[in-house]
């Protein structure tokens, strides 16, 4: 075969190959699924940098899921305070205006409204928090306080129930100070109406630190009721992530929430440290 014939043959072959490639790729691009995701914009979970780029525990995990599903995401935000945003997005999820939403606790009543994959993608704890300037600096100090008062969000029935169980198991009693919002919790402590707040570790609170955590609870992705195809793909993706990247949840938790539990000194301790030129500390060998 002459060089001229060979070049014509190669050109014809490449043309056929390119035509085949384009005919295969066009349907794939057309069929690529766009998933509308509700983003409540909560510290640690869903945030934006100064350039408008998303990041956070939920966003990073969604990107991992997309590697297995091939999904593209349309992120949906709404206006208002955090309670308004959550309420609006949950209504949109119920009606199908968005397809799914992260950081959702599972229970039987919610399962009647939304669909869930079989596996969670993270876990959270209930925590008791105190003000950094408070002389209550550890769990023992808190539970031995007379007339102990803990600020709780009145609508968080399950969380309050877990605190009641935790108090009974640890032998302390307390009075509930009912609040409506996260901000009200902090204000109750700052105003001296409560000694501590009941919260979850996924929510940060400036000027407060956790002194104990309890009642581990998994959280999941919720999907609009009846969208079984999305749930099926989620199940497969979560399964693959667990097998191929089993430390993902712990890595993301440490990245975005480890700072919510920090070491602090009370005002008396700080005054003691600053008054001493040299502090002698006993350290056990090897510690």
C-alpha cells in the first residue's frame, strides 16, 4: 500500500472514530443529571469564601458523591435568619422545588415527609456550652452548681429529652430556661439567666466552649418524597465512599468542627497565670 493510500485510510478511520465518539458523548452530556441542593449556609456545614466559592462539610461531601454519580449541582439559597432559611428550604424540599438537603436528622415522623438513603454521612453530639468568661469551666463544676439553669430551645424536644436522660444518668438536676433561637441561648447565659446552653457540636458559638458532649446522633441527606432514583444513586455512592475512603467523615469533622471544642482558662486562672513570672508544672515522664 502506497503512502498516499495509507494517509487516506488513516484519515477515513479517524473521521469514523470521531463521528462515533461524538455520537456517544452527545447523549451522555444531554442526560447528565442536575441535582438541586438546598444550602442553609451554616458555619462549618455550608459556607462561601470571599470569591463566592462554596466550602464546608456538606459541600465537600457532595463533591465526593458527585465523583460516583456524575451529578452536577444547582445550589439553592434563601434569605432570612437561620430558622427562616431552614423552614423555607424544608418546605421547598417537601414540594420538590429542590431535590435534596444535607444535615438532616432521621426520625419516623420525618420519614413520612422525606426519603432518606440507607446510610448517614456524618454524626453529631449534643453538647453543653458555657461562656469563656464564666467560672464554670468543666463538667464537674457545672453539675455541682446549686440551682443549675440550662438554656434550651423549646422546640428541640428530642434534644431536651436526651439531656434529661443524661442528667438522670449522671446524678444532677437542672432548671430549663426556654429559648426560641440559637442567639437567645447565648443571650440567656450572657445575661445571667442561665449557666449553660444545650446545643449540638456542629453549631459554633463565639465566646463559648463545650464542657461535655453526649448522645451521638447520625445525620443524613433528605430527598424529596418519591424521588427513588436519586436515593438509589445516593446509596450506591455512599457505599462506595465508605469502602474507598472510610476516613472521610472523620477527616471532614476534624477540618470543620474540631475548633468548636477548645481549651480555655477562666478569669481567675488567667489572672493567676499572668501574675506569675514563672510557673512550675509537674509533668509525668513520657506524657
